[in-house]
C-alpha cells in the first residue's frame, strides 16, 4: 500500500460581506495526515495521532463522507487508511473540519493518479461539511483544496472561482474559548433583509472580488464590510465593537467574524501589524477572563498539497 | 472662446445581478456635443441641434446641475456654451441623460486643462442624474465617463472601480415603445428580500466582477442572473420570459432588463449573434404591435472623449 503525507491549510470563510460565498487560505496552520490506498481491496480506517479529540466512530468523522463521495464517483473499490498527524483545534473557526476533508480527498486523488479536478475535489470535501452543518457548503473546503481566495458563485450548478491573493498580505486570527454553535449563529440571522442593505452588501462583494482580482489591497480593505450578518452575530463575541476599533487603529485593513464565529480575523498588509493585532486580540479576550488562541501569518495561494515525509 | 466636440457613450446599468452597482459601456451609440468655455466670464447657455426634444429651460436640462457642481468645485467663474449635436433618444434605457452629463463635464474638464480626476467627473455628472431620479446615482454616468465596466462599491464615501471589458464582447439592446416610469419601476420592488436570495445575488455579483476582471466571458454569462429585481420588473415588458428564451436559444450569454427598463439587453461573444438577437427582439415587440428601436455593437472600453471637428 502506497502512503503519502498531505497538508491542507486552515481557512477563513465569509470574509465580511462575502457571507456564504467567499473564503480565504491561511499559511502556516492546517491539518497534516498520512493516507494510503490499495485498489481492489475495500475498507476505510482512520487513526488519530494528532493529539486532538476526534470521534472514535469513523461515521462521525468528516473524512468518511468526503472519501466515500469520491469513491462513489471513482466507481472501483479502494482500501484506504488515514492517519491524522496534526490537526487544527476543532471549533476554532478557521476551517478545522474542512482542512481534514480537503487533505483526505486531495491525497486520495494523488494516490489514484489524479482522476478528478480541483473543483470535483471541493465537491467531495463538501460532503464532510454536510456531516456537521447539515448542508454541503464550500466556503472553507474551497480554499482548503484550491488555495488563494475562493468565490462560490452558486451551488446549482456548483460554480467556484479561484482568485489569487496579493503578495505581502497577512492575517491575524483569534479563537476565544467561547462556544457558539453553528445552529445558534444561523438562527440569529433574519430571514429577510432590507433591499438597500443587500445592495450595499453586493457592492462590497463586487469590490472585494475586484480587489483580489486587481491585487488592490486598499480596495480589499475598503470592501470587507458586512452590513447584513455582523450586526447580528457580533453579540456572541464579548466586546466585539471595542476590539474592532482597537484593531483598526492598530493598522488592520479590516476585521470581521471568521466563519460563523466565535473566532475573529483581521487582515493587514504588514506582518508586524498582523502580529501586533493578534497580541491585541489575545489581551482583549484575556482581560475578559476568556482564554484565547491566536494565529498570525501570511495569506496563502497554496491549498492542499503533498509534503515530504 | 475655445470650443471642442465631445462624445460620451450610451451605457447599460444594473447588468442583472449588479442592480444599482454596475454599468457597462456601449460602442457606436452616444451623445455628441460642442462645448466652449471662457474663464473670467459667467453664464451657461445650452442650444439643442440634436433633433431630439429637450427642455427649453436649462434648469430642467441634466447638463446644468452637472456643470454647476463642477464650477462650484473649480471655484472660479467660467462662461460655458453647450450645443447638443447628437443625442440618444431620451427614455431609451441606455443612459441618455448620463451621456449628456458625462460629455459636458468631460469637455469642460478638458477646456480647463484637466483639474479633475475621472472619479470627480463622475461625481459631478451624478448631479445630472439627481435632477431626474431624485438621488445621485452613478451606474450610467460611471461608465459614460470612464468606459469599460464600472462597479460602484458604495456612495458613502463614493467609491468606483473600473474594470476592462473583454475584446470581442457584443451587445444587443432593444428599446420598445412602452413607457415605464423610473418611479413605477422602483415602487414595484419589495423593501425586504429573503436573505437566501440576497446571498444568491451577491454570489453572482462576485462572479460577474471576477468574469470581467479575469476576462472570462463564460463566467460573465453564467453570473448575469438577477434573482431579486427581474422577477418584479419583467411584468412591465410584454412577453419577457418568452423573449429571453428565444434570445438565449439564439446564443446570447445572458439577457436582462437595461437599467429600470423597458429596454432589454443581451450579451454575446459574436457580433453576428448580437445582430440576430437585435432582430429577434425587434420581431418580438413588433408582433405585439409595439414599436421598437434596436442597437447592436461592441461593448466598449472607451468612455467620454474629445472628437475631431
């Protein structure tokens, strides 16, 4: 049985105005797994050496539906062994489940000599997201597979556009030790929104996409506002407005909620600024007796990839 | 007094999903005027040799508030004489008023040795739109001044992004002899829309902007859907659904309402297809006893410009 090691990066979904349609790839944080495949045999085995708590039952592991969707499309039996080696903390808001699914499908595609396109890999990995969130969505698995910034134009039919990220473009992410369920984060949102707010939001989505496509960092910063979702979800994050003010004063281009929260992320065009923002986020939550993990690094054009053993 | 001749092109606003935030420049149709300026003197005179009906009173002409806004910013007296030579038919839905305002401010800026940026010219020309529509908007004057495709990210502060249009990208526009007032077209829209529709729409706006930025004509076609406004406004246009089906079957990348209607436009990557679509649109309205003017041509990267006398 041939084995390879695969890394898939952490990701941030939504990007403010890009609620449910955009995601971005982080450098320096992600999942590492080893995957082996044997054609003609059957069975799936997942071992966990990552040190993180993961479900013992493989039916509850996001990797399982992702790989099964891929095998169904492949149409021939394959025995697969996966060993999780390093794992983003589950619930951290930077695409922990997406990184696992993305790494698994990317690795299996390599082992099978690449029968599937990047877009197809995203669609398989989405089945892992469906296991958790109920509906398949691609705003984390898209960038985890493809890298860069990803726009999901629509799901019927599935249409995904990858945009490059500018060089020298950095992130800070803070994961406060608060639990906000995806269900609660969904239910707090209104079912209807004013048309005027929607227009404001799609103007910003257009600006954000143009900013990435034209590599205009200032335009990215100006566009990353969320008139629709942030007002409802920020209530889950203690002192959100105050933190945002501090972070913007420190030189962030923008700050918003990462995915459905409670993590927050900020973007900056300077690594030192991103580091200072991460420290500021940590102090903010700690001063409220909330533990906090922070990350700072470069926004990445590289998605899932094979790494040397 | 120095005189120059200035042309500003017709434009299509909204572009389906880009309701209130996008517009596109047409080649081969527009307004032509002669403008003269004399510093130190005062007064504004507008003559109409275009053959189109225009208000006699200059206070009712869109050019007046546009030029006055520019002079207020200039801060010194200038006497201006404008002669309208050729004019898009008012109410045709391809930015007739915007072309006049754009040509006037572009021309005066040239005569004054270019004290203002393109973005500032758009802001002056918006004052002409405010005279008609009540609120200043830039989805026609933006492309009429700057050319290409224009995204208005937002108005507070005013932020406009110009994107190039692909080569070999063509339009067909039909202007049926129906009157739909901008007020009626506005009032038929709901004040609130489902969040899910809004997300669908901003996914498409992102796709449309990415399509122009990446010069991906197929993506432009896939993205130019309007889940929000078209369902309400198409009722003003007899046989809209049937026409759209015919036009798409003929090879159009997309068809939608031009601005607030009643004109419709379609895009195609072939000039012959655009011409056949224009003919089809004409037959469609004529078979319903509705007169119709059609245009077909290239989508243009060129906005307002000085032309040789």
